[in-house]
C-alpha cells in the first residue's frame, strides 16, 4: 500500500518517460458523423502511449457507427462498441467504455471535441511520476467558427503540482469536467466509480464528486490536454448549452445537490462546503444572467426551484465569503417569494460583477439591498479591498460622422470609491473573434457631482474594423488600487440604435452598440458596402425564418 508522505501540495519533479501502451481513450458519440472521426483520429495521434481507443456509439442513426467500423478496419488500436438502445445521455456510453478498456489508465473524449498533441503523454508522465490515481490538465473552450479560446478553471493549472488528497485544494470542485483527466482504471473499478445511467444531464458533476470523495492522489499539469468545441450556432445544441428550458436548470440543481451529498457522505466536509459555494458562484450566476431572455413562466419556475434548494443551506454556507456576488444574488432570491430586480441581478451576476444603484441604507446607516429587503445587508462591502468591489461604470457610445465619442460615468459605492480616490481609467476594445485589442488609451476621471466621476473620449470606429468588440475598462485609484470592469450599457432614448456612419477608410460603417446578456456595452461594426449588405441579408434571413 502506498504511503502518504505529505499533507501539503508538492511540486512535481521531472517524471521518467512513460512506458508505452498504457492508456485507453473512450470516445462517445451519438449521431455525430460530422465530427466523431476527427475525435478518434486526435486520440490515435497521441502516439504509442495510447494502447487502444474504444469508440462507444450510442445507437446512432446517421451512419456514425459505420464510419467508425471503416476506421477500425485500418486501425488495430480502434475498437467499436455499439449500444443497441440510445441512452439519452453521456453517462451510459462512458460506463460501457470503462467496462471495455483493458489498459491501466483511461481517458474520456466526446465526439465533437479533440485531444491536442501531447495531451496523453503529459498526463501519463504526471500520473506515473507522482504515483497518482488521477492526473488533470488544462481544458480550453474553443468557440467555433471563430476559433477564440478560453481556458477552463485556469487557476488550478498554473504549475506542476501533486496533491496527496483532494481536500488540499478545495477549488478542485470547480473543475467538474471528466474529459481533461486521466484515471487509473483499477481506481475507478475498485471504488465503483461510475457515471449516472440514462438521460442524466450534468453527469460530469456527479462523477467528479465520486472521484473526489474517494480521496485520490492527484497530479495537476499546466499543459493543454483537452479542446472543448463550443458550437453555439449548431442545429442541435450540446446538452450543456441547451439552457432555455426549466428542466435543464432542475437537472443541474439535482446534479449539484447529489454531488454535495456524495462528498458529505464520504466525510469530505471541506469539499462539500466548497461545492455549495461553487453552486452560488457559478451555476446561480450563469443562469441569472440569462433570466432576461426567458419568459415569465420560466422565471417564476426558476425562482421557486432555486429558493427551494437554497433553503437547504445552513448558516456556515452563507458565512463563507459573504460579499461574493453569487451569495448576495442568492440571498435576494431566497428572501423574495417572487422574481424581482432582474436587471440589477443580471448585472450582479456579470463577470466582473456590477452592483447597480440605488445604494440604500437603513435609518441607522446599514447598507442594504433595498428599503423593502433590509435583511439582505451589504456591510461586507464596507471593508472589502477596492480592487474587488462590484463597481459600476455607465457607458454610452455615440457614433457620429465626424467624431464618435464614448461617455463614461463611475458611481460611488457607500463612500468606498471617494475614499480610494479615482484618478483615471484605461480603455480598450477587445475583439470577440480573436482577442485582438484596439484603441487602448488612458483618460482622467473628473468629479461630476457628489456621487460620481466621468470621462469622455473619442472612438476610432473605423480603426476597430469589422467584427464584435467588447469594452474593457480598468479604473485606477490614488491609493494604488485598480479594478478591472466591464461597462454597464446605458439604454433608452435611442442610445443603442444602429447607425450608418460615413468613413474615409471604408466608405461607410454600420455601427450597432448593444447590451450583452449581462448588460455590458459591446458594439458590432460592419465595414464597407459589402459588409452592410451582409448584415442586411442576415437580418432578412432571420425575419423570414
């Protein structure tokens, strides 16, 4: 039996070169013939460390299984497992893969994603070098067709690290993916760790809780080991992206509740508490940002179901980091029988969070959410560092033929902004397509009344070029603090209307300032006559559809 040499995270040393043919990759798919071949090839391309690829077809009807059979005819490492009945989810085919693999280690890969080169080698070297039951690495979400990438839970994967037990890093509960990890097969089988069967959405959340509950030794690596393809324009959205029906939220709550019970039942109290905190900071904020897109029936159902689950939280759950935006948002939901203040909650759920006015106090001076909800206090904001406060900067973009301008207004927050002394704001526009930045400048903030500071600057819309651009701001203070924020888009009075602007560079610009789902200011720019016509044709297609 392996000894447990340390109670603190270790820095992993250089591992020996892994022995070949140690890993089985389980690829699952259903009616995804357009992508499953790429997924399988990315697994086979990992090299000799991959002894076998087990492709589990969940009773597809689009020719996926036949495609896999053709690939297997030329590749001895590929085995195809056909399920006779569609499971409706991802758990059952993954369990079939766990049963089928013959290798010491196993990984999971979805049919519409890929493994980047070197992923298996990086994870296997870390697992074998640290004698770890689980090795985990960085997953990146790649938006398609733009190719823009965003790392998933990057703070966990900044360096090679070995954890003797999961409780040493409670943030592990935030990485609920199963696909960016390598598992010892006998560890999963020995502990009976499996995915929920059938049509169980968010099966990863439950599976990850079962893994952590078993207390494995874990190796973390900073390498990119998984590319998660996000196809928001797909005819059939992935299960995790299809959030428009209330059953999706109920399934997510069910998975999170079960994960908490699993961790608590295993005696992992710190991880269980962290899982409840993660529900507030991640799940509640993500769905609250989208409430404005839903109808009244959905909102009432979401509100009632969320209140029912939050009622299970105890005092210790609420005391942990009480100024966190997710906790404040959840307290408003819990204390209110009916949906309320949805625009304000949407902004609070943004990342970074924005707490819109009014900034109310009780007669004895206690900061509270509103006069009719005094039990939701905001006193933690009186002592939090300036650099993490949910500051609000209003923004209005005025496209003009001669000189387009951007107007900014920073709001006070219970005296904390004046106390820190706002001096200036860094302004830049970031491309939604490829993370390019344009128009970076710094402008002073000047007082415009007792409760706000303002700035105005020109915007070179032609210099931005075609595409969608997000406004990014950094407010700098006299005491040395700074706060990165996104700007609250002012609406009404024609502020967010589309404008055609003459341009010496492009002939004409079509400019559309708009508020994102979380209320932040962004702008779409089409350049030239061709760009304008593309926008017009796209709008016509949507109207006809």
